């Protein structure tokens, strides 16, 4: 992510969080939001869902990813080389499953 980022984002449900992650990946990499395919895959550990991997398929086969780890409620952003670009802390008002519509607070901070 260019520069230091310290922004508070609010999401009302998983769809809103997904849109904000897509927007963040585009902004961090100077891409037009909505111009490129955006996919996601539920991550499991021992048969239980533990996160979601989001992937923005950019120009020239560039893939930018973000992983929401639900155990620690954080989103890690990665560039096309696999280096971490930043971290977002997700503050849930109460527990939810990966398809829930609970209110979320997301705070973006630059990676150390």
C-alpha cells in the first residue's frame, strides 16, 4: 500500500465487507474498481470454515489477494508477488458465520 494508511471502514454485512476489500485492493494498486474480475473462496481447517480468500484478477494476469481470517478477525492484503501490503482489523459486534449479515467495523493499518 502506498504510504501509511489509517482509516476506519464500516461494513453492514459480508457483501459490504467484500465490496470494501475489493475497493481497497483496487485503490492500493491504482486500479479502477469493478473493472476486473473479483473472486473468493472459503478457507477451511479440519473441515471448519476459518476464513475467506479474496482475489482481484487484474491486468496482465496480475492477482492481488486479501485473506480474512475469522479466528483473529483480521484481513491481510497481499500484492502480486505475495508480499503483505497491509492489515485490516475487523471488529465484529457479535459472532457471525461467513454468510452472516452482522455489523462490522474494519480498521486499516499499514503492514509493519
